C-alpha cells in the first residue's frame, strides 16, 4: 500500500452518483482522502477499476502472480477466483498454494471456497474437499464466498452432503455462487431457494431474464471457449443492478489481448451508458461480495483507472491501493518465483490401450458446439475397421479418450464430431474439472503419442501429427506454467495455429476439448469412467440401443 500523498486530476466518473465532472483526487495512505471538483478541461477520464466476478486463474495456465501482471495492464483491480481446478488435483494444499502466490502481488484476488470437489461421483479426482475442509476455509482463512454450486441436481433433490455445504456458507454469512445451465421453472426456484444468488451459465436471453426475475444476479461470461456477451448484453440496460461480468476460463493468448476492458469497450461501442457499464463491472461485485475495493468515493481504497476516452477505452494507468501498478500496457511489479507442486501417478500408454471392439452398429457421440461449453448428444453409425471401432475423418467422427492421471487404469474411450482434425491428435492435462488427461485424435498411435508426451512432462498440452511433435509443459498441478505470461501465450498461440492447420475449426481447440470432460454441462460428456449423459446425470454405454 502506498503511504505517500499525491493527487490525480481528470474527468472523474462517479459510479454511485452517476455523474462525470472535472476534479482532483487526493490519495493518502492508499486511500482517497478527498475528491474536489475543479474548473478545468481534461482529455482523459478517471474511472473505477474493473472486477472479474468469476474466473479460474488456473485456466490462464499462469500462476496467480503471473496472471496478475497481465490483468492489471488491462485495468483489472480485483478478481473473484474459484480455485476448484487445483483443488481437484491437490485439495487444500492446492488452494493454499494459490492464496500464498496471489499475496505476492497488488491485484486484489478474492478466492472462494470450492463447493464441488469432486464435481460428481462419476469421475476420479486427485483430492476430495470435504465439509470439514470447507468449514476450515471459511473459519480460519475467512474466504468470502462459496464458489459455483455445480451439483444443481443435488440441490434440487435435497442431497444431504450438498445441503450441508450450503448451510456452512449461510452459517458464516457468505454469498453462494451458482452454476445451473438451462435451469428454469420450479426447479430454478428450488435452486435459488437454497440460497444461491448468482449464475454465469445462462446462454440465452430468455433464460437469463427468467433467472433475474426469480431473484438471481447474472454474470455475463466472455471467455475463451464460452462467449455469452453477444446473446446477453441487452441485460446491461434492462437490469444494470443485477448484472456483472466475468471471463470464467481464459487462455493466455486471449488474456494478453485483453480482459474485461474488451467487454466494456465492446458494450460502449453498442451504445450502452458508461454508468450502467461501471455499475456492472465495478459496483455490483463490490456490493454483492462485500469487497474492500474502491468505487471512487472519499474514504475508499484508492483503486481506479486512468483511461483516454470512452471510444478507445485504452488504459493509461491502473492504481490499486494507491500504488500505480501498470502504465501504458506495462506492468510495474515483478512476478514471484514459484516451486511447482503436482499430482501425477500414471504410466505411459500403448496404442492398443485405446482400441475398442466393434460390438455396436450405432454409438452415442458427443457433438462439440462452437463457442459454448454445452454439447449435443448424437447417435451415429459406427465406423469399423476389422473388429475395431475407429475414427472416420470423412464424417468428422473422431476418437476421444480420457486417461486417469492419478492411478493406472484402462482409458475411457468415446467418439466426438465437429472437431475437424484431419490428422494426428491433441492431448491435455487440463480437463475440467478432475483434470485427468483428455485427447482427441484420428488414430490410436497418434493418441498414445500425445498422451505420453503429457505423462512424460507431468502435465501440459501436446500435439502430434506427421509433421509435428509439440508440448507446452504445465508443471504446476498439470495446469499452470512457471514461465512468464507472454512466453506461455506465444507457445500456446503456436499450438492453436497448428490445430487449425490440422483442420480443427474451433477458435480455441484445447479449451473446447478441456470441457468435453466437464460432466455437469449438458448434454453428453466423457470422464475416466465412461460416457456421461448430463441430462439424466448418469454414465451410459457407448453402444446405442
């Protein structure tokens, strides 16, 4: 925290009184001591800082300290982070690692208590965060909210374990985040009635409005794989006091390009009021989560931005707690060095491990949906070669596998369409939320090679074909790199470019693949234990009746 006094002048946007006026801000001891109007003209503006209301830092593939160095250059002063990715790998040790690393930076990082580790009983994780651990995080570490309750069937059915977790949040007076894609009607009311107050999974305007009118706040998500701003932005002017913004999952190449500043700029270009936008991007998260983040009021922490104008929305400087932490796209603090922690116990695989006997003429198939986490559940005619089921590139029917990374077990095998690869395979130890190894490929040899690159590196992203053999190592829990953000972004961009060269149409092939293992998102997914029907919430055989 800055201790010296200083002054900053400009056109000040007051988000609470909804006015813009030329003025001078006096900062003393990291707080705003005074705001005085002046008779002057300024070309630049002073605004509140931006707050990401829901994200998983692990998805950036960067440690919290390295993520912070990039986020502040885009005007982010605080984030609400759910550490359930690393919690699924390492439990309490992983959460404490994230908290300690984040403390080395000025960015205000508020970690929530993961509510669903594991997310479901139909997959293998590296850790189980039980109710005793959840209470410890509230009681001893004072974490400010319960992170997304993904097990909405458990909430609705009254599962005692799920309800106990919700009761712990209420016991300590903490808000509860939701995760309920497509949920409407009486079941939505049951879900909200359990104390759940937000949702970031709405992907149609009608669904979002129904949730708002039932009492929820909607967090509009614009990440790397899931992009909902285009459908949901009318909420900004209709319900400015019920909306927040988030990135949820954002890969490093896109983080380098921008964070919430891109969402705000896009909305400004659509004609939305700056007052409504800063209500959503700053005021609402501060009030909902009771954050110690300033809103340009006397006595507040001195957290604010200097921007050029509301057309270009270029961030000239970012201040947090009275310290200038970024200027003209350059971070002004260093990242902390870190020692990797991990949990990897599986051994190399052979191509034969991924073979599937041809016992079916028709099979259940996952169909990927561009820019969404949801999938479509298809039944298709199987492709056969001798007595084996194989990929059929001509129909864009590819093999998808999940390898348990915490113990040696036979891989789970299924099929996926709308992924587009014409040769080779890609693999990743980022596979939400259990983070086993997921791979998609056109033949078993390529799949085995890509998976073994991941195992040899104890985590990472891999790509193989006749021309390529690439690996981006992720030694921290198999999720994050120890390199700086710009290096990781460059490595990732290279891999992403090759996936397009190999035929994949998705903007972010690795991010899209990582969600094929997220069982709580409809309709059909795959875990290390087999295909999972998210609508019926049960494992199903590959063979279709």
